[in-house]
């Protein structure tokens, strides 16, 4: 069974540019989560989708971040315009129901210069 | 009173020794706790979990201890191996929520 896939694995962009991160969850997982780890700090929750609906977006830092999950399959996280403090590793996770099968992807390392 | 270990951001361990990683959690309502291992270039990987109705759980070479009185969690790794070098995170949640709250992480380095 394929795991959670994230693309790209690395991205380096200039301040002010736009970046779109993609996450493909495990097939059949209705729940999809985005997390972020800023350099040396803890991993923080960003948001949670159930199918295509945003269940909880309390962790989204500001309106420069937009997450979508059209059709309830893969998800994208767009940062526009990117700022220096957005640098970090963005993790996606998916689960079947609740904590059942909760699995993380390898992350996208975003560097804003 | 009972003493608990401090959280350390880094831990250096001799190969073959036992490791103890400590974590203080924040929410007294949390009832489910997980330890994750994160290796370079990979996402957090599940190691072991424990529910709040237990105070100890054992896996293969790992043991998790939960002290709800002082909101403290620890992970013990027996006979630490080079492959155990990684960042270890504790995480908490509660049954009706799927959002994980992570601790600060401890970087474990195993010396040969």
C-alpha cells in the first residue's frame, strides 16, 4: 500500500513568490491533515479536512495560506505571497477514521529567501 | 513528591545503553498519547502509544510511561542502537479530536 506522498520534497523560493505544496493521502483515507515544523521548534497543526470539507483550520497562520481538497482526494497548500518566516517543513498526514491508520508523509522542506 | 525527568532538547547515548526521553504535556483533558520518531528526510513515524487509563505500555525495546498527576510522559529505549538516532516527539490528543499537539522534540544521538 502506498503511503502519504508529498510533492515537492524541497522548494526554494524568493520572498513574495507563490508556492503550492501537494499531498496525496493514503487511498480511502477521508481525513487529511497539514502540519508545519519551523526550524528547531515543535510540529504544529495547521488544518484538518474530512473529505473535501475543512473540519478545523484553527492552526492556519494567516490568510496568505490557502488549503484545498477538491474532490476529497489530494490536497494542496498554497502560500501567497511567501514570507521568510514561512520557511520550515510542511507535513501532511491522513487517517481512515480518527487515529486509525494515522500516517505522515515525508514532508516538503520550504525555504523562503 | 515524585520526581519526574526534565525534557532535554538533545540526548547523547552510548550504543547499548538505555535511553530515557521525557516530555511534559499541556492539556489535562488529553487521553491519548503517542511517541513519534523522525529521521532526517522522513516524516514522523509511530513508535508506541498509550491511553490515559494506563500508566505503562511496552513494545519491542520501547516502554512508555504516563504520569497523569504531573502530566508527564517518558519513552524508554532499551539497548540503544545507531539506528535509533533521530528526533523523538511526544504528541497528545483526546478521543473526539484528531488534531495532534506535539512536544518540542528531543534529538537523540547514539555514540558508537
